[in-house]
């Protein structure tokens, strides 16, 4: 049985077979993924209800495309208090949200504890809420700013209640382009 037939038959692929998926035509790969999805879930689609919270727009970095951070186009800097953040979480919890998604800028003034504290406060008060927080770019910033390894920052996040990471901060990985649009940010 070839790999496509195996996948369509719902059989697990082994490690070596999975690696060959990298070289598969994108449309073939999409067809396989969609077929498996339909076989498993029919016409059902799943989603979660979440709320994005952006606790601060003060940023040590200067990305050319950014219309969010306060250092360039927006003179109105803000950093939310923990009370303000908890008010938002209380509100979304009462309205059935399942996840809180916390991402923001690279603020050199808040301190690592500020982030860890708010994660802990949310998890303690709302243990049923999934906390998705801090992009890889933010983890990199905190790691450099506070002299901790990535593992240490991630461990602290998990210990304080973070359940998963969002994918933001990646933008474009081509080194030349990345160097032009967001010099200094993690590669
Ligand atoms: S790191 Fe993020 S918030 Fe800061 S300037 Fe770049 S895109 Fe904007």
C-alpha cells in the first residue's frame, strides 16, 4: 500500500513516512488532510471562544510593520494593571469563554514577575480557563532581558499556569527580509 492509500485508510504513518510528507505536493497534502478531517468529523467544525488581551504596548523593539507598539506611531503608551486584566477575564468567563490569549509588546519596564504573577492570578481564580500566552518572540525577549534560558522562562510560565503558546511574532523567516522589517527580533 502506498503512503497516500495508507493515510486515506486511516492507518498511522511511521516516522520515516511522515518525513516524506515534507516533499509532497501541497495540494495532495491538503487533499489528504481534508479527507481525514471529513472522515473523522463529517461536517462538524470546532472552535473555541477566546479573548485576546494585550497588556502593554510599550516595546523595546522597532518593527517596521508595527502599528501597535507605542515607541513609533502611537504616542499613547499603556500598561494594564493586573486588576484591569482580571476584570476582563472575569467578564469573558461569565460569557462562556474557554481561553484567554495574552500577547503584547517587549516591555522592558514590567519585569518577568509581572507576567508570571498575572498568569498565576488568572489560573488560581479561573482554573478551567486555558491560558495561551507569550509568543516565541516574547519568550526570547524575556530570556535576554532577565538572563534566563528559554527552558527556564518556559518552565516558569508553565509553573504559573500557562497552558500553551500562540504562534505570533514569526512574521517572515527569510533572514534578509526579517533583518529589514524587524531587526533585532529573534530569528
Ligand atoms: S516586537 Fe511586536 S510590539 Fe514590538 S515593535 Fe515588533 S511587532 Fe511591534
